DNA sequence: CTACAATACGGACCCGGGGTCCGCTTCGCA
DNA sequence: TGCGAAGCGGACCCCGGGTCCGTATTGTAG
C-alpha cells in the first residue's frame, strides 16, 4: 500500500476537474444536465484525463460529495455535542438528522446526483451503510426504545429516507417549503418517533 | 372528449406490447436491463408502434404499473374496510401502508422501474400526489394527531418514503429481509408514529 | 544537461439505447 | 370494392458515457 504519489500535472488536473465540476453542478439547474464532456471542457482537460482520474461518472460525483461531506462526517464521528458521540441518544438523534437535512439542502444538486447515480438508488452509491449503522446504534441507545416492539434498524432506514435528496428536493422545490419548515417538520416527526420512549 | 376508439390492430398490438413488457420486466433481473427494442422484438412489433402507443419509456411503464395498481387503488378508494374510506383512521392507515408495501413487494421490478423513471424520482413519475393526499387526510383524521405539533403532510411523506421501491428492494434484496419481517417492521413503526395519539 | 522510462494527456472514436421519420400496409367505412 | 385515414416497422439520428493510443510531460539516473 505504498500509494505512490501522483505526478504534479495529474494532481493539478484533478483539482481543476473537481473545481469545474463543482461549479457546473452548482450553476446548472438539474443535476443530470451536466455532461462529462462539459466538465472536461470547463476544466480545460480532455475526457480521457477525467476518466483516468475518477474512473467513471459515479467516481467523480462521489469524490465531490465526499469532499463536501467530510467536515460534517468528522463532526458526527469525533466532534463535540450535540453531534458527537458523547451526546445522549435522545439529543443526538434529532441533532444528526437535522444536520443531515441541512447538508442535503445545502448540497441539493450534488446529493441528488449522487443518490441517483448507482443504478438509481442511494443504497449502493453513498456511504449509506455507515449512516444507517450510526442511526440504528443511536436508536438502540435510546432508553426504552425497543419496548414497543419497534425495530431500530427499520426505523433508522425510514428516518434516513426522510432526508433523501429527492424528497428534500421535491419539498423544497415543487412544494416550495422553506428550510425552516422542513427542519421543523423533521424535528416534530423525529420527536414523535422517539416520543413513546 | 370523443375519445375516438382505436383501430383493431392498434389495440391488439398495444396489448401484445403490454404483455411482452410485463414478461420481460418480470423475468429479467434488474429493471433497466430491459430495452425498448427488446420489448418491441418480444412483442413482434416495430419500435415505432411501441412509441406511438405509449409515447415514451415512462409512458409504457406507467401503463403497466397502472394496470397492476388498479384493483388495489379501487379497494382503497371505494372498497370495504380495512382499506376503504369507511375505516376509522387508526386502522386504515396501517392497513393502507401494509397493502402498499405488499404491492411493492409483489411488483418489485415494475415499481423500481417506474420510480426510477421520471428523472429518477417517484415524485414526478407515479401518482404520488394522490397517495400523499390520501395519507395526509387519514392522518389528519386520527384523533389528536396534530396535538404534538406534528405535521401530517410531512409525516405522510415519510411514511410513503418507507415504502419506496428501492428501499424495499434494498431490504428484501441486499439485506435478505423476509416479507413478514418487513411487514412487521413497518407495522411497528407505523404504530409508533400513531402511538402518541 | 541529457537521455530515457514511466506516467499522463486529449480528443477522435466506439457503442448502446432512447426516440424519430416516412414509405408502405392495413383497416374500415361507404 | 375503392379509397382516405390510421397504423406499421425498422432504418436512422442523436447524444452521452466510456475507451484507445499516438503524443507530450515529468522526473530521475548518469
């Protein structure tokens, strides 16, 4: 695993592509309007370069997404309350969900592109497993959650589904819901799910 | 709105296409493996015919889906309890959700194809609005549901998200959950959401 | 400074799938 | 039985993801 360091031009081009792609995804309405050729052109680079650097479309999108997600991911994994692991489950769950929702809102196009990438479902494209495991674990830590016969794994799936990019897009876009309305709605729903505990 | 009746051969071909498509979607694993040309060939028909009859890929899939969905739709709209409108909300909601889940399970490929059709989200492809309105209305009819500040519209979205085809596919496919496990999970979750009422 | 691998570049090219077009066929009404 | 209209079908177009390979750059060894 020596991870031979890449050549200078390769690194520069990789960065250029990332930047260009970021711009394009942000500017163009609709995630799928952006073509690989567009990105290559915008980055002043040949298509071959682009594919060598990222493998395929999904790889590129994933790289972008990961970059954006990283600070948030760290905050949840090792940060301070209310997101970090030292938070009591009852506070942590709504906090994480709210943060996740905000993240999706702030990165609509990108999230949409990623979740619609791997044969059209986020269950293969993203780091879905990690989030699910986290939520399930937190739920299981909620005192008395399992008492009603509730399945933490299933509940975690549903709560994640509540923050899916296309749902968020639908609510914020077609239905014209504001950011705060969405957050309030999710918070109320989460509270209700936790309520029986 | 005279709806001039179609010619005999047109009707026959339409039916043949529908049948062929149904077979193909059922037999082939993976919904997107089925190409329009495949369907046309299997139906013994030219591509032109196929597109004339259904407009485009989504149109065809929607037609198939609608045909499958019709009995279920009727049962919910005008049928007897526990699905029909005469059912008290507290029983009707879980019943409808369970039926919806079963429907998705029984029509995995098709539902997957449809929900992944209209630019990748079910919010434009299916009859999403109708289901959402129904669920929201039922939820609003649950005595005391809104007391906790819960938003029936949002809750309806989330509950629908719990029966999305790709989630169901993920759970039943990758995670190997059985039909009964899924139904139990959904029922428990639904109960919890209603629980505070 | 030069030579020479190794690595990267880039755009012409390929391929597969959705959707269209138009000359020919079939239908069905009088 | 004739004749418009409706329908047919498959060759064709387009577009986008992904590949290939001759050429250019890099960086290291001498």
